C-alpha cells in the first residue's frame, strides 16, 4: 500500500510484519466470529506469537491471556489494537509505557492524537489497516 498518509508508512508496516515476533492483541477473546480472532490466527500462521489482552484474560489459540498490557510478564514487540477509535488511544500510551517496539491500530481504528504521542515517543505506529491486507503488498 502506498503511503499517502503518515500512519501508513511502508517502512513501519514492513518492520512490524517482518521484524516483530510478539504481538499483544488488545480485545482478543475466544470468539472465532470476531475479526481479532481471525487476525490473531493469521499472525500465528505467519510465525508470530500472539498474546491475548482482554479484561477476562482468556486463553485464546493456545496462548495465555492477560487483563492488561502491564500484566504481560515478557517483552512485547507490537501492540495490535482492536478497540473503537474513541478508546484506542490509551492502549497506544500503555504500549509506550511497557516498552513495546511498535503499535498497530486495526482497520477503522483512528486516533490522530495517539499517533502523534506515540511517534513523538519514538515508537512506530500504523493505523487504519490490517496485516491481512498488508502482507500481500510486501510481496
């Protein structure tokens, strides 16, 4: 996908998809009918470790869940956010706070202020796109 807006930077997308292995998926539950579930499964199929982040802390796709990002007891590369735009920004801030290497807001999730804060903190961020759409573009 060609970057026409700063939050679709091809370099950031490539970095996350190729170089980042541990993906905390905010909003991931055990419901296979939800988009977060199918994308988490795709991430696993591509060799990524997924970490469910949900208040109920369910085990999903064989991976132990955690109620918050701060509860994850190991480093996270990407925080992948499946929440409504109006509540997504806090997860970008929490991602920076836990030392995540990048933040990904899923298709339809947009928060310009969170994007500015995250980028100013030196953490690459993309938003309003999906790994399922971006992997084919990498070739």
